[in-house]
């Protein structure tokens, strides 16, 4: 199996690395809308906001490449949340008229959001409490969605809801027609609680049961989060090893202390485990395999590796690792937030437990 990026993918990586310039994360997220509009415009101009909309041009590997660089730079732009995931759904399933919204998302003119999770939902596959009802010749939605990442600034929201005859549907809702309570998330990003009270909704595409399409969208979303986490882990490890090499105690660099060097080596092992599962998840999707078991295995390892690397990075930096002025604490916060999006590592274990019998026992 070839794990090397193609020449085009390497170029995409380099371009994304240049666009997601490093900066003061507190300064970048403090004002409205919590990210940089000039960077958003550049992302639209070079086509990153529309990655995967046309699967013949780009797919999950390209999305993985871009999101890894976003995570490395700790960029606050909601690329997956406000563009790739909801926009990809509209481009894949929407009518010709609806696909114009996807085009506007790719151009940066329209912001979107994927409203699937609900308060108390521990698993993306849990039954939906938001209900869709027929109203004359149309549809209305009632329920509460949250957290909806990037929902505070979205213009169009793709909402999942339980259908009257069973199954789950996908609907387009005008964000201006619903009640939104915007807030900052744990990692300084933005989200919203969206309350739907007989909100007018338009079925995405032909309508009907979209359970399979929702599951696939969640798996793509999880893969994008895994890629972002790997980028964040890479940078957290780099900052830590750089600090150990420059910070001195008793007249010698901290890196010369065997225990600290071993702990840094363990961080590297965690990173490589996460990187391999990140590739596994993205390559499976690229091959057309939307397997929830693979997604759960990847997110389980990402969660465990992210927690280990974040905690060790702060511990080995000491007090400076907890300050708002130093980036390590922000990387730890982002890794924690990613772990808690679409199920923590513990939630992924619950997904995997019923499948233990699917594997044979290795005898040596």
C-alpha cells in the first residue's frame, strides 16, 4: 500500500501550510466571527472550501491533507464545520437549485453548518429527537440541535430529523428563520444551540430516508477531525522537543535527562499510532468504505493519543504550558474538544464492544 502523497497532494499541502499562517490564537479568536475573513477568502480562491464537492477532482485524502495543516497551525477557520461537511452533503444530494448553495459555500459567499448532534446525544447513531412533520405541501421541523459547530455564523443549515414514517431525513433550513444561541466553545471556537419550533424546512434533494447518507457524512466529519488532531499533535510534540532542547537545568538542556527523553519518545509513538489510523480512516473513505467500525477505531486512537500528547506537553513545559500566551495549552484544548466531538474515546469503545466477536484469536 502506497502511503506517499502524490505530487498534486504535496502541492496542496504546501499551499495550505502557507495560507494557515501561525498567529496569536487568542487574538485570532477574540473578536467576531472568531476567525479571519481574509484567510477564508484565500481558502475560497484556491478551492479549498469546495474540496470533495466533485469527487472526480478531490476526495478524503485531499481533505485529510488540508485539515492536518489546519490543525498544525491551530487555525480557527471552520473549514470542515462551515464548508466541507455541510457543503459536501448539499453538493452530493441536493437538487440543481440547492447545488447553487454548495457553489456559494465553495466560493466563500455562504456559510453553512451541519446540525446533527443534540443535547445528551452520546453517539452519532442515537435516535433523533428533532421531528419532521408535513405541513401542507412542505415540511416543518421541531426540536433542539446543539452543539452546532459554526452554527453561530451559518447562513444555511443542513438539519437531520426523524421522519414520521421512520428513518431520518436531511433538510435545508434558513438560519435566519430559527432561534440561535451563540457561544464560545471550550477551545475558543464558536458554536450555537439551534431551536426549531415548526421551522420551515426544505428536503435535501429528493427527500426520504437519508439514514445512510447521514452516517456517511458523520464518518467523513470524524475523519476530518482526526486529520486536524494529528496536525495539532505534531506541533505539540515539536514545541515540546524544542523546549526540552533549549531549556536548561543544572547547566544542561532538559533533553539530556533520560526520563524526559523517554517520555518524549513515548509521545512520538502515540503520534505515529494516531497518524496510521488517520490514514486508515481517510483511505477507507477514499476507497468507498464508509465503515463505522473503522471510524470508531480511528477516533479511539486519536482520542487516546491526543490526551497523552496534550498532557505530556503541558507537564514537560511546566507552568508556561498553562499560560494563554503560549500555544501548548491551546493545542491541548483543541485536542480535548476534538475528542469530545461525535463521541469521546470511551464512547468509541462502546461502539466497538459488540464487534469483538468479529475478530479471530491469534495463536503463537
